[in-house]
């Protein structure tokens, strides 16, 4: 079963970044799926770079959950944003 990983990063903006002008960096948590945390991290790195974000550091801990628990996670962690987040 595919898992969802929550991977924290320290990022800096590159040229054509989605980061608002004037910000020199940010700490972000990326949600990425994969069979392993390595695969999920590689997927997240590709997406960060496509968004013009340079990953300075991969932080710890990396959390893992079964994809079937996604709806419950969103309800607990992001109740004000349920309508804006993807469903399972």
C-alpha cells in the first residue's frame, strides 16, 4: 500500500520562485507519497525545485502514515482547510 510521508524542509527561493518576494527562506512540511520515505523525499525534492525552491536541508523527523488515514489526518491537522486539500 502506498504511504504518505510528511517531510520537513528548510528552503530558500531560487529564480522564478513561488515564494513571495522579500522572503529569504522558509520552513515547510511537504506531503508526498511513495512506497518508502526515500521515494517520497525524491518526489518532494522534484516538486520543490519545480516551484523554484532550493532545499537547504531535509529536517527530521519524517512522519509516515497509510494513505487510508489521509482524511482523518486532514480533519485533525487542517480542519479549516478541508475544502482546499485533496481527498484520498
